[in-house]
């Protein structure tokens, strides 16, 4: 993409309404624009990041054996009355009446709707296990929406639901989700720590939140510092294997890590003092096992091997896709702007032409741009007739991981400059080698 043809409304000044880093940089980098309190339009660059995150989520869900679908944003209140949650959910639920005076709601979550789908089409244990998921807009009417997409009213979320015959089977689904989430977050360049949490309005005896450590996090967290050394890495897991999934769960949850809601000071003090940590964290996902909480009142039953009609055991599993955009920025930035991890960057590389209109510089930039594009990469070419300082400031703000700088002086020596946004280190290379280096970096992702 050429910047002269792209819609990227970059702001030079920090917006007064933005209180945290991610909100400031998303507004300044032209990623979002507020429509109303807690509701945002996603502009082209923000939308690209959102889609990259969504794609990673889809790939890892499908790898774990989960089946994608799509449910509506509006739901019938009757389903929520069946489960008993319609009156209990509170004022965060946006309640609506349609033209026929029927009670509707803008879905904050989908346990009732997916249970209705299941009970309409599944009646035998032979159809289990089953996990369905979708990525859809949700709405929760926060009393004080703030921090941009980190705590908005409308948000984009992956929510999945497992249906199993027994508690043991459902707990395997729980473990499987935890493993798939660890891989998902690492692909996004994040370390998201699974922490014992509270079930809240979803309910359930087993639940873990995934939190990214950041100074602006809303939750206070307490953890054993050893947990931050754990990496999922490139290991291959058989998601059908109960023992393999259980082993990963135990590895990542055996060390103390809890939110303030479930913190146990006595247990925390059993950790050697040098390893005790308290910090702030941003919640980016949560998994639940809640047994028959929804299946019993809503009649989601199957015939077991003996022909007995039994309620299925369920769990739900969410990832805040739009919230993740803000969380990544909170965890990866400096005083110049965003620093995107390679796995989620909106463009793979920036190209800066130091002397637009110079015949040799223009030709070299065109060659680099077309070569990267031919390799299946998406470069962002700053071909604007702007001063070099302004181009560098824009590239630093939007945070692309790599930048190739092209100028007449370097070209006389047969080189361009390749710069890492994360480290700031630069290297002079022939253009062909710079292209090969970029291609190699992204080949393994």
C-alpha cells in the first residue's frame, strides 16, 4: 500500500480524552474514531490489525478441533428467562423491544443462544464431544466506558462453547482450551498468564482468566515470578490426548497466579519472598466450566449409552479480540509510538523514500515495493512529498516492526538501511539482501 493512496489520518498531538497509552496511540495512528461513548469506528489500519488477530484466533481454534459458526447480535429475552439470567444480569444488558413489542437484547454473551441451537439438533451421546465457536460483536452497557477499546461498550469477541457427556470430558475441553489459548497469545507476541479467577455472571466452579501484565491494567494480580519464564513455544500437542493437555495445564497453573478477586494471602506467602510479585494486569480472555447450569433449565439433554436422558456438561471460552489490540499496544510501545509484534503487524515493512522525485530513489523504492508484494508480503510505502523527519515520525508512531530507508547517498554505495523498530538498530544492506531478510523473518510465522 502506498501512503499517498491510503486513509491514515495521523494526529500530531495527543487527544485530550485519551487517558492511557493504547487509547492515545490508536487515535493518533488513525486506527479508530469514537462514534459515541465506548463505541468506535475501526479505521483501515485498526481494522487490519483486528482482522490479523481474528485470523490467528480462527487458526488456533480450528487446530484444536473447534467448529466455527456465526450467531446474531440480537437475541430473544425468552431464552434468557429460561436460564434465569434475564433479570439477574443487571444494567449492563441493553434491553430492546421490537416493533411487535417483543423483548429483545443486544447479546453480551451467547450461552443461552448456543444451548438452544444444541438442544434443537443434538440428542445422542454419539454426537459428542462438540465445541462450537464464533467471533462476533458484543455489547455491555458499561456505566463508565473508558480507556478506548480496552473498556468499551461494543467489543469484538471470540466465544466458544463445549458440550460433553460427562464432567471428565468437559474438563478435558477446558484443558484443551487453555492450551490453545497459550499458543494463540504467543503467536500474537504476548505472554498471557492464566490466573485463577471468579466466575462472575457466567458462573462455574472452574475458571481461569488470561492476563497480560501492564501498568495500566485494571486488575491487581499476584503471582510467582517463575511463571513468566514459561513459554509454549513450538511444541506440538495432540489436542485429543487427555494426558498431554493435562500436563500443559499443570505446567502453567501449578505456580501461584491469581487476580485480586481470588487472591489467598496465606498461599501467596508460601512462595519464597524473592519470587513473589504483584502487578497490574489486562484481562484478554477467560475460560469456564459450568457443568449443567444452562443445560438443565433449558433442556439440553442427550441419550447416554444406557438410553437415559441426561443433561450435557458445558463450558464457555472467550477471547477479547478488539481488547487485544489495546493490550498489545500497552505491552509493546515506547515514547515514539506503537511497536507491533511481527505476528500481528498491519503491514510487514515500511519503506521510506528520503527524496521523493529523485529518479534513482523512486526506482529503487518501486523495485523493493514490488518485490516484497510479489513475495506475498504487505509493505507500506511512504511515497508522500514530506520531509524525512515527518516520515520517520509517522513510521515510529504506527509501529511497523521493520523499515527500509532509501536515499540517494546510500544508493550511490549500493545500499539501503534496514531498521528494527523494537531495538532501533540499523544495518546497511544491498536492496536485494534487505528484501531477503524481511522475507526470512516472516517465513517462520
